[in-house]
C-alpha cells in the first residue's frame, strides 16, 4: 500500500467521522411533523439570517409607502402565526413595491407580499391563504433545511448547492448573501406541505378557506399572460396550478364549518387607491430610454438589453449575458471627483485612463478599470455625473476579452445621461385601483363601459376574478377598475 493511498484512506475516514459528528450535532425536532430532522442552522441563526435578509429586501425592492396597508397585512399575518407551531418567532409581514403577483418567506418569520399580489386578491380570506402558505414554509423550516443542505455541499459532501448566486449577480444589484435567500427552491413536496399548512392556519382562524382555489386560479391565468418580476416567480418551483386548484377544492370539501370569514369589503377598502402595475414616478423605460420624473434625468440604454428598475439601481444585461450596465446614486459623495476617488481607491482595482468631462452640461469624471473576479479579469468604465444636487454612478463592465466589443456602447450610455424637462414625463402619474359598487346587474363588458379602465378587458376579468367580458356581475357587488 502506498503512502498516498494510506493518506486517502485516512482522509475518507476523517470525512466520514466528521459527517457523523455533524449529523449528530445537527439533529432537531421539526415543529410541524414532530420528527427528528437534520439541520446545521439553530433557531437563533435562522432569525439572524432572516433579519439581515429582510433588511436587504426592504432596501433593494422597497416597501409600499402606505402605513395603513402595512399594518393591516401585519395584523392578518400575525393573527395566523400566533396559532402556528412557532408563535414565538419575530413574525414580520410587509408589502414590497413590486408590480408582479408574488409572495415569499425568509427564515425566522419574515414574510413579504408584493403590491401586485395585493392588487389581484379580492378578500381577506385570500390574503390569509397566501400568508398562511408562507407561514407554513417557516414553521416547517423549509428554508433552514435547504440552507443546511447547501452548507453540506460547501463541505464537499456532494449534497448539492441550493443557492443561485449567478442568477443574482447577473442583474447586478442582488448579489448580497441575504438576497440570495430569495433564490431558494423548496421543491414541490415542500410547496404541497405549505399549501396544507396555510389551509390549516386560515381555517383555524375562521377564514373562508374555499377562497384558496381562487388564488391559484388567478395565478394560473396571470402566468399565461404576465411579464417577469425581479423576484423569483411564485410559480417557479410549485406544483402545477391545476393540481393545486384540485387539492384546494378537495380540502375545502371536507369543511362543514359555517359561517367563515370572507372579509371582501374590508380587504377591498384597504387596497382602494393602490398603485396598479409599474409606478412611473420611480422611473420608467420608453423605447430604450430611462426617464425619471422625480429626479428629472434621462439616460439611453442599448437596444435589446434586458433592463430592470429597482429602488436602489437601474440594471441592464446584454443579450448574450456577458456585459452589465448599472446606474446608482453615489452615496455619501460630495461630487463627481469625490465619488470617483472613493470608487477608484478600492483594493484590487486597477485604474486606467481617468478624465474630467462635461456630460450634457453636468460635471463628470469618467474612468477605465480592471478587476479580478472568480470568472476571470473584468474590464469596465465608470462615470460619475453631478445632477440636481446628486452624484450618479454609471458603471459598465464585461470580461476583459470582450471589452473592445462593448466599449462604444459603454461610452454612449455614459454620455447619454442628461437633464429631462418634458412636462408630460414630469407630471406622469401611476395607474391605481379604484373600488366601485355595481348599481345593477350587468356583464363585465357593460361594467367596463360604465366604469372605464385603462387595462384590457381580459386583464379586467382577471382582476375581478370572473371568466370573461360576458360574465354577469350581480347588482351591489364590489368590483375593481384601474384608472389613470
């Protein structure tokens, strides 16, 4: 036997012994099933991890500026969580300012609902169903299980990684560890269990659980016509919606308890006036040009690039996914030169040509740089531009071997930043949900003629959870329109 073979055998023995120790130290009782479960994350660590991630989510995605709505969602969520298997967690429920219907849970009891999801639901019972589902992910410790498996993978034990940092890095602003928690994929068994737990929690608190299938049906219809979100899709790792609808209906058929709380009028009163779709006041794209009404600037982005507008950054990804552009505020800087000095003094950055410029009437500093990344050397340009009392940072980078190809586009983007004075843009307002009551029995098409919406009749049907324009709306029913 050679020395190398002996060492390999010892290494395998040590690894096996280490695995036994880890497994022995990492067993805990699952609060939902009561069975012993492998975990490398303590409850204190779970809460700390969730708190940090929740802060990043709030900063990166932004919260809806409506304190009454935030308190309402917190009250409903806390009511459900108080009777769950883990009532002692610091349960926090927030509505983020994203237009795509979605909801997600972070470890430790930090749960987020999107504004787009709030727009589409039509009762407190539906809200309870969705919040209950997300609570179920936390009580069953689904994210902790996935994180533990990821830690094992980092130990080289071959379990497989469950984080997707490359997906976050591709859009520039979401590469922090906390935001990577949004990319956890629970698996369909976990989603089914969360559905069952959500049903249990909602029923326990007296909510009309027969509404749950309406949520899934609406998501199914949205999935057929919707765009994308900066947050992982509700549908990404979930069971097929027809299966979930059938399962929800089967569970509801077992319920004999009546009456159950629907809370339609209460819920609709809370979302009356809520922004619907993208909020142009936070900036918007028009034919490849990014316009910001509040900050009064504009900047051109290359045609065909995938763009993303977040509260903290505007990102763009090249069609081949090999170049990134990002526009942010240079925080804490007292001008373009100060911002450039801070950026270019970062450790590991190799600084190239640097020049003071005038970009469409604004003082600016533009510099070339290189840096070593895990994927190799990247080359880029960065511009710092003063405008309206702020200093903006426009950063563009690509693998070093691709830089000559993208440099003209990078220079063009930085040079396009400039003031925007178009009154039509400055005064633009978002579309909003308007809750109205029908005065007589009518079809949805007739309703749309009486209360005109700025959205398609197809989307109006989805919004009001009816089949199509010919659907009959009873007299005195509360319905939603979307107005400018």
